[in-house]
C-alpha cells in the first residue's frame, strides 16, 4: 500500500491535537488536509475528495455525529470515517458505529493505535473497490483471500512444502478453507498439471468405502477408485478422522507399498499420489481413544499446518466480503450489492463460528434476498438469525419463523444437524448415535439438506 496515494482529512477544533495528528500522518507518508470546524471540513471534503477522514465529535459549530449523518445521507460511497473524542462515552461510540463510522478513538490518542486503525481502514476501503473476486476464483493460481499475517504465513509455508512430496495434514475448524489451501499447494507444486481429487471422507459410507477408494473389477470391467483417479496428482482427504477402521488399514497398506488391489481384482495397481489430509478434531485424541490407527496417523502427519479460524485474522473480513460479492455477481448473475462501513465493522467483530464458509453463505443470502445496492447493518443482523418486532423490548425470534412450515422445518433440520455434526467432530457415526437416525437414512438426509462433510 503506497501511502503517498492516500489523502486524509483531519477535523479537530483543538490546534495542538490537529497539528500533532497531521504531522505524524505526514511523517508516515500520507497527504493530509486540516479543518478546524464542520464548515471548513465540508468544503475540504468536496475539494480534496479524501480517502479517509478523522473527525472530532465535539466542535463549535456542528458536532461530528451530526456531520457524519449528513455525509452518510448524501454520499453512498463515503470514505472511512474514524471518530475522535476527548469526552468519549459508550453511547457516542455506539451511535457513531451505527451511523457507519469505521472506528472510534478516545483522547488522549494513542498514536500507535491511530496509525494501525488508519492503515486498516484504508486497506479495507481499497479492497472493497477492487473487483477482483471472480478473477481470483478462476485464476489457475487460485489462492486464499486476505493479506493478514496469518494468511501470508500459511501461504509461505505451503509454497515451500509444494516443492517436496511430503504428506501434509491440515488442521483447523470447519469452514476455514482447508481444501482451498490444499489446492493452493497443488497449484504451486510440480504436480500442478496432474489431477486434484477431493473427497469428504465422512460422506462415504463404510459399506462403499473400499470401492470408492480402491476401485472395483467385475465382468471384465474396471471402475477406478479415488487413488487411481488421483495418480500423478493429489488426493485430498477431508476430515480423515471419519474414516472407518477397515479402510484405514487398506489405505495404510496402499501408502506404504504405493500399490493396492481393486475390489474383485487380482493384480496390484501401482499409483504415484501425494496425500493431503485434513481434520477438525485432534487426531492424537482419536488415536488414544482407539478410533484412529496410530501407524496411519504417523504416515499422514509428516508435516502438519494449522489453518487459523477467521476470528484470528478478522482484518481479512472486508476483503472476503468483497471477494464473494464479486463471485456471486459473476457466477450467479446476481445484482451487485456493497456492504456499508457499519456492516463491515460489525462483521469484523463477529465471532464467525462457521469461519469463511459461514461468511460465504451470509453473502449469498444477502445477495439473493436483499434489495438495493447497499447492505446495511440491520439487514446483516437479520440475516445472521434474528429480527426484531416493533417493540424495542420484544424478544427476538429466528428469521426462519417467517417462512412457510416446510421451509422452516428444512431450515431447522439443517441448523440442528450442522450443530451436532460439529460437536461430533465430523463423524457421521457419532452423529447417527446422537440424533437417533440410522446411518443410511442420515446420509440421504445430509445430502438432501446440502450439508457438507
């Protein structure tokens, strides 16, 4: 980010603070204009078109909250505004954020914090304007979205691992994008021209597991399994902890000998496959509990990399929102919508239990069901699961209460099964025992509700 390309406007009626903040920002390389009241700020905003505004709340002519309201009303593409106040209060901060302020700083100002927030605000604003989502999605060198230290560190590690055929175990919560990181490694490796075969292990029933992985010979015909289809490429095994014991043993033998027998076959099939596995549950605990073979664990876990949950790199949220907006505009031909600054600020502080997958689903819902170009904070909160009645003290109810009974039932069943699947660590066997549904029927139910394993 070239700081010299950014114009900042500092609005404060105290000369010492105004001068100090401007001097520090100029030392950092930013272009800075100064205003000592609301009238001057309005004129400078029009003449300089700033990329970011630092706005004091208490001023002699018009207070900063009122000025922010005016700017939000007249400018749908308002640049980030960071509020400042020497008389800070929770109410003022909440009101400023509700109106769309990017952040709120109390005086005396921490200059280190100010510089950090300014940099983040400019980065978020710049990313929102970049229409690169689809290009990133379709490019041959597809890569995880985000410029945080966590994402950069993981990408660097994967680039280095890509130069070797080491087996890799990706560890992380559901929805963090483990398969995307696996593809990123594959696309930077010498196997990039080979196949990338991805499978959710838990989606394969134990009865069909041998055929799915190792193929089958019958009546002179050959059905190729996953290992054979991934020859000279990568086989990604999602949530490996859900693999049944018999398949674990056969996979271990195949990996050690680089060969296997198809079901019904008599001749060994040799393959050259790189295995990348993922897990959301600690496999060490599965080994101790006797549910996962220790020898297979050591074979798969030559190198392990942890993918951080989204809440640990929330500065990437604005970039991800912009990416998926562009993706659904181009992929599904949906009308373009943009997240307001207050909505982005709220989502940066959201817990994201479902990680990037939850964010993607949220963007899709808002793009399909929403109206208008701007996605405001109230609409985001409603889409996340609650809507308020007319009474400010009335309890909130789930948004699917407003759906027809069949749709509401599907919504509830999906949420219910996803919740218990998460608690079961992705194991369909555990889920079956918990919810009391026979496994064959449960597989059909998960597929019908489009629940990813």
